[in-house]
C-alpha cells in the first residue's frame, strides 16, 4: 500500500527486521485483548498475519473495536470458528475476509475460475508447488511439517504442471480451502503440495513423516535456503476434464502480501457486505489479475473444451539454480487479463 493515502501501522511483539521506514511500528502482543482493541480503534482494517489460530479471539476484539478484519490463516479449525462470527460481524456492520492470501486465497480464485469454465465436472485438484529457497518463521515451518506428517486421506498425485515446473508428485495436505470450495462449488476438491527442488522436496516430505526426525528437521529448516535458491511457487486448479487455472511467481510470502493488499484496498475504497466472507465470495480471478500482473505474478486459464479469453501473460522459464526465471517473456495465450 506504499504511495497511497493510507497510514500503515504494524504491530508485533518484536519489530520485524524487514519493516519499511514508511510503516509505523507498535510493540503489541495480539493475545492481550485490551491492547489490541486500543490498536484496532486507530485503524479501519486489521490484517491478522499472526498465525495464532486462536479460534476467533482476535477477530472478536477487532470487530468490537469497529474494524474490518482480513485473516490470513490456513488452519481449518480456526476458519470454521471465524465463520461462526457471521452474526457478530453483521451486527457491527463490519466485514471479515478469510482465505485472503496465496493459499488459501488466490487458490480459491483459481478453483472458482476453472470450475466456471467446466461446471459439469465434479472434481477439482488444487496443486501447490512451493520453493524451499525462502525462509519462514518457526511457527509457519512447524505448521507445514505438521501438514506433511498427517496421515494422507488421498493418494499422491502425479501431474504434469504448467509454467515450466514439469512432472511432479504432489502429496495431500489438509489446507482449509478444499473444504470451503467443496461446500461452495458443490464438487469434490483435494489439495496437494510439492516442494521445489524435487529431490530436496521429496527428502523433506519423507523426513517430516518420521517422528524421530521432525525435531531435527524443524531445527534445520532455515538451512534450506543455503541449499537452494529456488523461491518460485505455482498454484493450479484443474477440473476432471483438464481445464486449468494457474498462477506463478516468486516468494510465497510476498504473494500473500500482494493478495492481502488488494483486499485492504477493496475494504477501504468500497462498501463491503458485512459478515464473514472467503475471498472468492467477494471477487474473481479476472478482477485480481491486473494487480497480480503488476506485482510479477502470472495468471492463465487453459480451457480443455473451448477457447478461453485471449490475454497477455508472462511465462516464467526454468533455470538450473532458481527454477523458473524472472517473468520476462510475454506471449499470447488463453489467459486472463
């Protein structure tokens, strides 16, 4: 949101090292409801990127302070609890936007776009490839390892992926959007993940599933960026007839920030409907695509049975060290503007 008329505040227990000079920092523990309410009272929109997954305590405090809330959690139980705040949000005439990052968030829009092109298809695969060359905090790393270690409810999927990612083996994960989308779209949805590069990713998945190795894996997680520079990601939604919507870019944390910033702008420049809404309830991929393109994220829609909307997109190309290279090649394709 830099360069806009908005005053941007950031709050956490410790000042982030990468915080820009234009952002005002406040030391705050989000679990302290009194302090959080005072902070929220100065704001119009609060983005919860805490990862506390507190089943709605932060949301109740923010709504009580008269703020809209954007929640970036991917935890299924936490998001279920947020949906139960519908009456409180409506009474406060405020909006809670859930599933508003990369995954969930952009993945929801990809799934909705693919389903709209092939509504008769009864199945959707949600595939996510994440580069291991990006550093994450201990809480995010622990959550991901827990996802990889969970007993799989669906078999691994072997798929040929777009954007230069090639053939991959993807493993089921209990990401929240598959449940939301199955309910909203009326189709079966399964989320799977692969880590990049493939060899290091496969080793990480195996180690996460061996209980004795997980503490060591967690302790050494931040050494992965020293082993690989690959920080590209891919998100794709594919229907059972092969229709596919996908997006790709660099740095998954940055992608989540890009999507969340668009939602902030939407909440501050429009009159959003009060209540609790997942991102795909408020917008679609076509509306978000220009903003994504502006921030280096390619989007495309490949229709199996009929031509898609012609548009321009940037095609990432793979290189040995970092995976897909910066998106510099512009081409014509069946894509979303």
